[in-house]
C-alpha cells in the first residue's frame, strides 16, 4: 500500500523581525484532505506561519515544499496563489456593493476588470459552478442580496466561497469563527468538513471548543516552535501543553 505524500512540507522554518524570531525552526507536514488546526498561546507564531506559507512573509531560514517538489520558500504571493494555495485573513474581504452571486462570479475572473467581468455573458458551466458554490456555503437564498447586508458569519462563508471558486488545493484560514454566533460556528465547522473532502485546510484558531468539536489533528506552537502534534485528546493530556497555556494566563479549560 502506497503512503500518500505530504501536500506541504515545511522544514526548519525561521522568520526573524529585527532579531526577534517569530517562527523559530518550525516543522510542519500536511497531508491531502486534512483538516489541521494550528493552536497555541498569543505570540506563538501561528499567523506568521500562515504568512510564510502564502508568501506574505519570507523565511530567513528553512524550506517549504508544495506538492512534493515545488520549493515555494522564495516565491511571490501571487505565484504561490497560482500554484493552488489560498489564504483567508480574519476580517472578510468582499465587495459589499455587489450581490453574493456577483462576488462569486467576480472571483472566477481575477485577471479582468470588475465591470468587464460583470458585463460579460456568463456561461452555463460557470453559472452552475456558482450555484454549486452557493449551495455549499449555504447562501443560495441570499444570492441576489448585496454582500454588505449579510451577517458576519455569512460574510465569512461568502469569502470562503470566493476562494473556493479559484479551486485551491490548500486553504489557509485565520480564526474563521471569531465573532460568530453558536449556530454560525457550527455551520462553519460543517462547511470545513465538507471542504476537506476535496482539499486540505489549515485553521489557526483560539476557540478551543470549536477545535475540540472538529479537529482530527492538532499542531501546537509555542515561541515559534512545534511543541506538540497529535489528536486533540493527546494534546489535551500533555502536561507541557497545559503548562504553556496556564503560564499565559489561560484557565485549565483552555486545552481541557
């Protein structure tokens, strides 16, 4: 039986800002179809690690390989995006004056101007793609509503949908459920599980209840390094992980 190769392999990645190592010799391997949660105290280097993977920040040391043999360590952001790595930041970035449908339509044609894209006649194939995406993100009934009128959770789902229209192989999400209601949080977890049927997803998250509910594998970072990796149960029962959280003003429920 052939073992699947990692979709992303990060080895000894270091990122220094004026001498401070935000990421310090970090190793990370992601497998196809994985929903990986990246957790750790504030300042652990989680968001910086996503910045390195998407090319926003360049590592001062280490190597990142995508799809086994593509070295992305020095590639520009747009080159990494074109290879199939999508990054969503905390605040949703959508066109509030356009409808939900138009936002998804526009996300398919990033090499053309906004109005040229929206004036063009959309093909039946593209229309069906948009409708399938609307169904996946649960916004079919909101298709012709201006995006600015959506709830916070709906805006997050729309942006995730916009990224999926570009068909990334790897999706990076930074605190996607921050500010959501309990119902929206649950729907987001279900959406992420659906997405991982075809793609790999990495989520930086502070909501431990959300992580416990949906994580299959968790990577814990501390002071820019890999501290612990495994199932949520393995991470919760690790004395060093508990000490790290307790030592940063977190109560015991933070990881247990």
